[in-house]
């Protein structure tokens, strides 16, 4: 069933997840649901699962430029390889 899925497909999937996390807006999406960085870091709950997820979201938002470059590389490879 999953014999066609290799390392390349896994990396593409991880890149798609990183892209999804990088475009989340704090004011529109995260803060109304209680997932803002100031709420998690202010209460000292950075070691909880919620704190770790919020930290991951903010890490991907700071890495937008490398994500853009990596997306461009993936698009070029897909165009060349078919």
C-alpha cells in the first residue's frame, strides 16, 4: 500500500506542514484561540505540549526565507524530474 512512499515524499510532506505553520497569523488565528506566544511564555508553561507547539509555530515563522528557497528548489526538481 505504501510501497511508493519514499524519503522524498516524506520530505515533501514535512515541507508542506512547515509551510502551513509558517503562514498562521497570530492576531487572526492563534490569539483568539489562546495559542499566542505571549500567553504561553508569560505563564511559564513553555514546557507543556501546548507551549512546545506554539514554539514550533514561531520557529517556522522566523524561517520563512529558507522555506521560500526550499520551496523553489522543490518546484525546480519537480519540473525537471517530472
